């Protein structure tokens, strides 16, 4: 094995580790957003709150969603009154969590 071969082998190991760390970090970051969103989601029966989840679409993508049939309507209706929670609960949580998520991903990639 030449020196260049060893460098390439080491580079591939680093790349594989970074990929694994990023996959894990994206899911954990999704949970950060979900936790924040759960503090904002309107609660009537609790069904919408319980429908929230984080899913991995592929190794480099995590999705935070509420899959109750009425989730989109509740999220988008700016005129609705909510004694607890608010519309745009996921959008606001995503924006509010941005720095925390970026710090997490940055830290996880440097491990």
C-alpha cells in the first residue's frame, strides 16, 4: 500500500464517520424542533400533539411532521382562536430552533 492509498483509506474512514454522525444528528435535531413545536401546538383533545413525529426520509434528511388529518388546517389558519397554542406552531419552532440545531450539527460533525 502506498502513502496515497493510506491517505485515501483514512479519508474514507473519516467520511463514513461523518456520514454516520450527520445521520444521527439530523434525527436528534428533528427532535429538538419537535420538542419546541410541542410547546406551541394548539391542544384541544391532544390528538394533534400526539401525532407529531420525526422521520428519516433518507440518510441526509429528517422530517418533523404532525400527521393528524387536521394538522395542516390548524397550522395555517391564522384567524382561529386557540386558548392554548398557536397557528404556525411548526414554522415558528423551526425558526426558533435554528441556532440550536446548527450548533448541534456542527458539534456532531466535529466529533
